[in-house]
C-alpha cells in the first residue's frame, strides 16, 4: 500500500501544515497481483542489502499432502477472501483456494513476496 500520510485536518476541522516531507522508508509499493499462467518473476531491492523475488505469474504450486510435498499444476482460483474479483481474474494471494492437479488446496505462502506458491491440500 502506498503511503497516504496523516490527515491534513485537525479534529476541529482546521488544516494541518506539513512538518516535514516524506521519508523513503515511509513509501510503499503497489501490490503484486500474482496471476495463474506462464511463470514470470521480478527481483526487487528492499531496505538493507536484501532482495525479494516477486511472482508476477505462476502455474506451479508446492502442495503439502500430509507428510509429503509434491509439485502440482495450478489450474484455477476457486475462492479468494482478499477480493471477490480475484477469483474472476485468477489472482493468487495468501489464503486463496486453488484448483490443482492434486485437488483443491489453500495457499499458505505470499507469492507476491516470496515468489513461490506453497499450499496445503484440503480434505
């Protein structure tokens, strides 16, 4: 989410003046809406000396089946509590229910942050 700063008005309705400008660390980025499709990734620099790999699109998920983990093909997004429109647009976020070649699974990772889709098979 991008920085919107504090309110420009006081409780009484009067205007507040800026004390200082925005700082670099207060700014955010737009969300990475990971789609189902041919895998595409983007590496971004983060604060400090680190990097993040963002999955712009992916069609593979690591699905946990009890005590084993298998790689499964993502076919469709069935349910997404983050936004009802994400189902129609096939966007994967944490908590989304996806249809895979192994069956339906719930996403436990954050594909826009980690660049991979980890999921747990639903009963």
